[in-house]
C-alpha cells in the first residue's frame, strides 16, 4: 500500500475533513456572558499547521473544476474567465466602504456606481439603470415586477407573459413567480421566433414578451424589429434577457431593437464571478417611461456636482440592501473601464468566432447555424448526459445538456472569447473522444473524477447539505 492509499484509502482523491485529521481540545474559558444552556465545558476544533491547511485546501481545489482549471463551456450559463486584476481592484482597502455611511463621505463610491449605471445604459441602449438586484435571476424578477407596476399604473389588468421555446431557461419561472400565466411560443423551423405564432399569441392580456437575442441556440432574431412592433401594438412590453449580451457588445443594443426592459448578467458579460447563489449582481435597465418604477435607491449627479441617492417616484421598493453588491459592481466597472470600446468590440468578435470554430470541429451534428457565442450540438441516439460525463474523463468540463428541448439530446456549448485556439482544439478533441466511446464506456463514465456518477434526481429532491447528514443516513467518508 502506498502513502496515498494508507492516508486516503483506495481513492486517493478522498480528502478527509480537517476535523478528521487532527483536533485540539479548546478550553472555552470562564466568565462567559452567555447563559449556561448555551455554553459547553470543552470544544474540539481542527488544529492543522499552516502547511497542512494549505495542502488541504489545495487538494480540495484540485478535486473541483473551475475557470482557473480550464475551459468551462456551459452554454447559456457563460462561465467566463475572471481576470485577476478585477479581484485586486476589489481588494483595495479604499474599496472597503460600509454602505450605510453618509453619502457626503462616500462620494468616490457613488461616483463609481453612477459611472457603472451610465456605462450599462450606454451599452444596452437604455435610459435608466438600477444596480440593486443581487443576481441575474433577481434582475429578471425585478424587470418583470417593473413591467407589472407599469401596467397597473396605467389601469391595465394583464395576466400573461409570452416566453419562446428558445428563451433563457429561467424566464418561465420568473414570469410565473411574478404571478403571470406563461404562454410558451414555439420556434420556427429555423430555430427563431415564429412571427405568425407570436401574432396569434399576443392579446390584451399580454404583459410582456421575454426574449434573449441571440437566442439560446445562438441564433440572432432577424425579425426583432417586427417582433417588437407586434408586442407594442398589443400594449405589451419587450423584455431582454441579458444572458447572451456577450455576443453583441459594441455591435448592437437591445434598446435600439425595441426592448423596453433588460437585465445585465455582469458575470456573463463583464467577467465578475458567477453568483452561484450569491453574491452576484443583475442590474436592470429600462426606457425612460419605466424609470420611475425602478427599485430604490438609485444614484444620480446633483446640481452641485456631488452624487446622491434618491428614490424613484413610483419605485417598486427594494429588492436588495442598499445600492447593490458593491464589490461585485466594482469588478464589473473595472472590466468595462479597462477594455473600453475597442476591447468590448474585440470580446464580442472573439466570442462569436470561437463558438463557430468549435462547432465546426466537433464530431456531433449541430442542427442550426451560423452562431453567435454558443451552439447546441445533438448527441443523436446517445444520451447527452452520458457524453458529458465521459468528457470529464478527457480532462475538460462538459457543456450544458438536455436543454434547450428544441434540440434532441442537446449539448449547449459556449466557449466564450477567453479561450485560445489550442484550448478550443482540446475541447473538440474531448467531444470527439467521447463520441467514439462505446455505449458501455459512456454508461460507466466518469471514472477519473473525485465523485463518480451520482443519483442527480435524489440529490436535487433530497439534498444532504452537511457531513452530519451523510453520517445520519449511515454513509461514510469512503462512500
């Protein structure tokens, strides 16, 4: 038995908990102000040395995949590389500002937030922006809530939101959470919005059409001006899901296409860390007639040149604390400011180029094209999830699978502009190696990862969120 086997068992990737390695008895001391029933006589805490601690977390990091490990081509989710200079900016001691300070003492902070509002408004073709929503999904909900407040203010009782089959996946849930009936719109044979079906679907009950452009199979909605006109004639609003804005930076603006509301996924487009439940940021932009409904507070430049917080006249209220997740917004500002106009243009060009290059290199059929930023290949008569798990064994992270449903056994892939040609070739090689695997090999994959195949349905419906829960269920670390 070698050293790793003696220490970690047969699976050398099984890293014990710190408390399983070495613990020390800690005397809580006397004189606690807490009542006796809330104190204990002794406490065991992990007691690793600095090298042990560094090795522990390094091993854990090596058991997981991240954009620092390699490409993360999850289509639609856009796992974009986060440049380290933005982390340095956010870690500057001058950025450690409590959000509840008097505005007169944080003019630099407010100036930066105002500048980001202006950047995003210009990029999206919007008239006003709120930075408050703490994630893309929260931005979606905020945007649809603004639409609802607008209709109610105008005395219109509208009950439906139209969502195309090619829309971003969260749109259906957002509309339902806002209290609307969801009307799903089929796609045409070319993978885009079926304009005739849209004309039949809109009515006096239509509050909004939620759309992303390019859509979820990477296709630009060429009829977007006509689509906007159809929705507006019915008295509805056009909502832009910013999931795919990375393809349009500096080239086209949702506001110019006729969109009334949009949210920005700063992790997808402007390289902040992906929220993963938080902290994140999902700013929302609107045209001028909707600005009075945005969450409070917003930032504006006062007549004397200072910056101040203010509440829009008919605000829907707060959707998050203060003006938003400050340090995430600092990173987005730094990214936009450093790239500038030419850099953003270059990013969108390479995002589109990389997607089309990779689509040409994979051995699987790709039913639509040409693409912007992402494409949906089909695994054909194979299970897309099996192919994805096999790709893990070939040293890359797999794409999004089984969605969108308009592509059977879909593998939705987005390489982003950050990947080099060599990186794209490695991704294509992994796709093609998995395509050549036997059915038996696919069914047994992955074989080289820290965790083998899991019951995903049970994991979602009955999650065990702590090590203690595993122990209570009779599991062991070896399992």
